[in-house]
C-alpha cells in the first residue's frame, strides 16, 4: 500500500471558506474516495493534475539548513482550496491525493544531532526512505497519464521526482531547476543539497539545466564537477542575467527549453531563489515572483513538461502576520502550471 495519508472530503470542507455567490476550488477539487485504491482512482478520475505533499525538513537538516520546510504543505493547501473556480482555472481539474506519511521519520529526526557523523548518517537514511515513497507515488501518477504537482519539503525530494518520472517513462529524463543553488553536491549520503547529483549518478537524470544560479553560493568544487559534464549539464547565473545583463531572461528560457525539451522533463522551483520568501536559505536578492510565474508558464506549456515541484518554502520561518504569504505564492505557481498545461491548445 502507498505510504500516504489521503486527503479527504472532510479536509476540503475544513479548509474551504465558502461564500455565497462564489465557487471556490475546494468545492470542486477531487479527493480519492474512502474505499477506492489510489491506483484505480488515478486511472479513472477526470482531473489532469494530482497534488502531493511531502511535509518534511529532514533533508534540509541533513544539509545543515534551517528546518521549517515541513510547514509549506498545510499553508499551501489553505490557499489552493480558496482559489476561485472560474473560466480561467477549474478546481475539478485537480485531485488532492494527500501527503506522504513522514510522521514517524520527522519524530526520529527531532532526536538526531546533525552535527555528528552518526547523526548525519541517520538523517540520510531517513531521507532515503522518503525517496522511495516519493518515487513510487510520482511514478503511479505519471503512469496514469496525470501531471504531479509536488509541494515539498526540502529539495532532496527532487531525487524521488526524477526517479519516479524516469521509471514511469522507462528512460532517463531531463530537468530544469529554477534555483539559487545547483543541489549537485557530493554523494556523501542523501540530503537536500545532492538530489540531482544522486539522480544523475544513478542514471535517472539525463540532461540538467540550472537556471539563475547565485554566483556567491556555488562552490568551486561543484562548478568544476559540472564543467566535466558540460554536454549534459548547463546553467546560467542570476548575475549574468539580472546584474551584468550579459544574458537575457527571455533568450535564456528559449535556450534552456531547447536543451531539455527533447525528452520528458521536470520543472523544479526552489523558493529560495525568490527574494524574501520564507525558506530554509532565504535570499534578499533574486528573480521577481513575476519572473518565476512567467518561467512556469513558459516551460509548463511544453508537451514534455511532466511535473512541477515547488520546494523549500518554509512559512513557519516567516513572522506570524505574514506567514500565510508563502502558501499563497505556492497557489499562484500551481495555478500558472495548470493554466499553461490546459491552455496550450487554444
């Protein structure tokens, strides 16, 4: 059985703020009925998009980051169910599957000290368990002909997304990663900084494009490693585009798409690339949210775009008055992806 806590009709009702004269997403969103298996329902339901949550920050802890990414799922759900169901976007096109059951793993992680060698090893083992669940469920969703939208968690979950997509497509897949970091660090046990290097090493990831790297936070060692694979790994930096203006945002999108679009590809969005968004590695400088939305629209409308992953958001690290904003941002990005995928035939 899938290691998943199913989202229910009760959950929908709990989060949806009904208003007379309006139809909210939550009044139209699908959930897997009580006695129906996830696999069967995925095959038969109308919705094209399937929402999956991974409310963990174990990979972040194993990478010496600030915990808090576990809170993004709940925050995002509250915003998503209260979107308006209208001609631009329909709630009935979305199935909320639920969240991967990380309860036990998160409890264990709380007792582990990441600063010790044993502690990091223990955290990595927990990450590997979650990897298996993510890969399994993403694979099921794609095999059913649907588009997974995954809300992390840390960026460690890119590994499971890539593996699950590759297994469903029975071949290695490509990825575009909108990120301040490469997450291509050494293979030293799984954590949020090496999801892509592990997926590459194990043959699930074929071509990898990192969009808008921050030059200040990419180590020399990682740059040298990427250079060794310059035929299959390409990147541009935020500074090249937005500071020095050596490259243009729109031309780089075209170039990146031409590099990855010959095979199925995933769209990875690390919210720490956006300025002042509460995340485990918050940045004061980065692409605007409009740019991120244009990015998702541009890549999402390609027929080979297989999934969207929105990760590293950590609303609980924000102050109490504004901590709902991260969830609202995730809802915007999710709706841009849904629209891009459903509109391209007009």
